[in-house]
C-alpha cells in the first residue's frame, strides 16, 4: 500500500508482464499469508487455554498482539520507499520462519507464556509488513483482469491455511495430548511442523516469486525526503499507540468499576486490583492523555502539507464520515466477541459453563464446520452482492451475520451434545462469511470515492481491526464476570448498533463488483 507516493507511482506503473504464471506463486503466497495471522488471532487462544492460562490473559494478549495489523497502514511508506516489494516479501518470510522455530522451542521452557507472547508481537510485526509487500507485489505482477480472476484463488488458499492451523495442527496436538504426551511438548511438535511447512513455502517463493518491471525502489522527490518520511511514519505510529493505550486504559477502568458495582458476583482474580494497581491504571490513562496532544503537535509539524496528510485528511472529510466511522466500529463488534469466546467456551470445563470438548475434537469441528462455513458463506455473499448490488443485499447480509449468534446463547444455556456444535459452528461461520462480503464491498466503495484508493482502504480496514481488538479484550472481561451466557448475550446486543448504521451510511446507487475475500475471520 502507498501513502506518500500513491499519486505518482500508480500512474507511472508499467504494464504487468504477461509471461507471469499466477498459479506458480498466488496459492502458496496467500496460504502463507494467513498462517501468522491465524496463529496470533486464533490458534494461540487454543494453545493457552489447553495449558491452563485464564481467559482474561488470553483475550488481552492475543488482542494486543494483533495490533501491528491495525497499525501497518502507517509504516506502508517505509516499504514503498525502500528496496523492492519482492525483497521485502522474501525477507519477511525468512524472519517469520525463524520466529516460528523460536516459538516452537519456547513451548518447552518454564517461562513459555511470556516468551511466546513476545514471539507473537514479533510475528505480527513481520507479518503485517509482509502483507503490505506481498499485496503490492500481487498488484504489480498481474493486470486487472487476472487480479479479479485470481481473487477467488487467494481466498480459497487463505481458507486452506486456516484449515491447516485450526484443524490440522489442533487435531495433531490434541491427539498427542490424549495419548499421554505433555501438552507443552505436543504444542512444540505442532508449532515445529508449522515452522517447517512455512519454511518450505519461503524457499519456494524465493525461487518462483515474479520480478515485475514496476517493482523498483521509489526515488526521492527531494533531498532528504526518505528520512523525513521515516520520521513522519514513526510519529504517526507513536500517536496511534498512545491513543490505543489511552482508550484501552479507559476500558479497563470502566470494566473494573462495573465489576465492583456487581456485589453479588465475586470479582475475578485478575480484576481484584490493589490500591497501588488501581493508581497505576489511572496513571497510565493520565500519561497517555498528556502525551496525545504532544504527539498530535509533532504530527502537525512533520506531516502538514505533505501527500501523507492529504491522504488521511481527505478520508475524514468525505461525505457521511460520522456514519461510516460508526459502521466500521460496530458492524463486526458483536461478531468479534463471539469469535474470541467461542473456542474457549467449547474447551472450558462444564463446571465453569463450558462444553468440555477435547482439543482434537475442537480442531475437527473448526476444520470441518467453521472453515467450510466461511468459504460457502463468503462465496454466497459475494455472489449475492454481485447479482443485486450492495444497496439491496446489505440488509439480508447483516441478518445472516448477526442472527446466528443467538445459537451460542442457546448453547451456553443448554450445553448440547458435541455433535450439535457442528451445525452451530457451521451456521455462525456461514452467516459471518456472507455478512463480511457486505462489509468488504462497502469499504471498497468508500475507498474508491477519493484520490487515495489504497490508503483509504487501508485506513478503513485498520480502524476495523483496531475495534475488533477492543471487542476481544471486552469479551474476555465480560466473560470473566458474567460467564459465557453473559458474554454471548452481550455480543448479541452489540450487533444492534452495527445493524442500525445501515440506515445512515452513504451507499453508492450502482452495483459494485465483488472485492477479493479477506484472509482472516
């Protein structure tokens, strides 16, 4: 993605090389793109749960580790202005292979939780940078016709990557645990296999990734402009991090205040704050509140009058920005809470309100029901939008996305048999896949209303990822106090604001083509 050079490099880009065969690199590239994201946002929740880590720490740290995918839009210029997209892609894949091997090795150590959390942050940072580069390489390598025709291949192999993680590795680890192996050893083997598969893919890509003529380093438009862009990027990222921790601190304190007011429910261990810890939380919010205007002033000095500033400001000044922002914040908020808590509910003991399903059975359920539900729902939703247009499709799609969440409320109250989970997981995943098609196409419509198409799309998806992080953290907090029944009811209530935003968002009058499906859930 380009921020500082989009207006010039997009126009100057030479045509793609017709000799490039997409089948040689697209399947492997997008299978691999999903793996680090799926590890951080999904698999590690199962890993930690099977090793006895509490839900609040699982939701908090996996949510925080996903932040680089939110902030990646801010360091896009570093990828654009230095080296080539191919070199960035290959380098990040090498770094991810080493990180995966280190993560597998850390599973056997006593401090495995701290070490693997650190590895998650490294993995997410490398992966977010890799996503910028590999998406740019894809666009440079193929003309628009082949970009569209291979969007389905991208989506299919991304889903296969999730199948490999959520079914293959989870089932393997679960079987090893069931046959008497120590859980840490089982996960070390599973993650080691993941590193091996990823490393083979990295070697394949080193030899077969295309070298399009357009993939050349961008020359500075003025002396020293490259270093200035680095400083601007650092300032913007720093401001985003400070803003995140300010909002996160407010969420934590609000949750603590709510919990203290619920006298009939014992306060969770992680929320039984001492006076000193409470002061520390308040101090974090105050420090961030002081730093925010300072960071904002630095950004204004460094970025004002640049193309980067124009890209961000033009997004906020577009027609209906308030309703667009509300849509981005709330449309997937409830679903994100369900996604974070569903596997923990399935694994947890019955005495704690869970279903007490084994790890390998969870892998089978997710591999069969969730993956195929996502694929079928996504294809059906995309087809429906392409047939009738987003205006007519949006309301049916939002109902498909949110109504199935009630199945988890039913499951939490009735604790059905393991077999009943297959239709529950499949229907919820298919509904999400259909509803996400509407979300994706709308963000594409919004991005194409201005000059900075790539940047505006990245802003929309980045903001969406940020609030999904908040939803994940909130889900862990709510579940720790009100149980699975409470968190699933809360998730259903949070779908209402997102649904109501459809009454206000500005929709294009003409049908839009279906956008490529995203890799993540």
